[in-house]
């Protein structure tokens, strides 16, 4: 299996670099964990190839110019 992450640069409106509060960190970690669970569910149900990859745009909902590209290989 190959995972590619394509990203772009943009200011993240959900993250304030000056705010180091635990609440913000917990929210980001919770969002990431939820996204990981959804990605794993999609992978379990999909048989994507190089010619027809699974493309998940902005999978963590914090970087609009990013995408996760997933496909199976023979190896």
C-alpha cells in the first residue's frame, strides 16, 4: 500500500500559534483521531489501484490545499 500526502501552504484559521492551550491541542488530536478512523474505514472497503486511487481532500479538515492519495500495489 502506498500513501501520498500532497499539501499546499495556507494560514490555518483553526490554529493560533500563540495559543498553547490544552483545549486547542485536545481538539486537534480528537479531530485527527476521528479522521484516522474514517480513513481506515474507507481503506477497508476500497480496492484502489494506481490508475484509480482513493483521493481524500483535506482529510484532517485543517489544510484545505491538502489531499491524501491511497492505492494498493502488488508488493
